[in-house]
């Protein structure tokens, strides 16, 4: 499952980081989504997020570093969900749902390792 989650994040980060041609979805002008993407596009913030997605994806694919990878990808997944809920105001797409389900499964499987973060 870690390999699937890692491949998912590699598949969405590598093409953007390498400037490979990809079909871009049409974003209606004047919508909150267009404003958000317009602001974030030119700042370099999305490049930073894509680098973290790449690093997190690689870490999740390696069993020994899986939990650290989940710590890197967790806030990214929460932000993707927040984008769908508050900006797009739509049901998340299939990739987002797959990422959430896979991450939740991996967190559940490694819950004993994460328990140390919550217990003193």
C-alpha cells in the first residue's frame, strides 16, 4: 500500500517538477479556484509543495521510512481536502480519495509508532 501511495504522489509531482507537458483542467474565470491558482501559481509555493510530495512519496515507498513519509504527506493531504471543501466546493476527485484512503490505512497500520507522538 505504501508503494501505491508513493507512486500516486510521484505521478503528480514529477511531471510538474520536470516541466513535462500535461493536460491542464479548464478552470472557469472569476471563480475562487481561478483566483487561488492565480495567486499560488507565480509564487513558487506550488513548486515547494511538489518537492515535498516527491520526497514524501519516496519515503512512503520505503518501509523503513514510511511513517516519516506520512508525516510529510499528511499536511499536504489535509490541504488538498481543504481545497476541495472550501475553494472548489466539490466532492474530491478519485486521486484525492485514493490518497486519503491509502494514507489512513497506512497510518492505522503504523499506529503504534505514531502513539509516541501523542503520549508523553
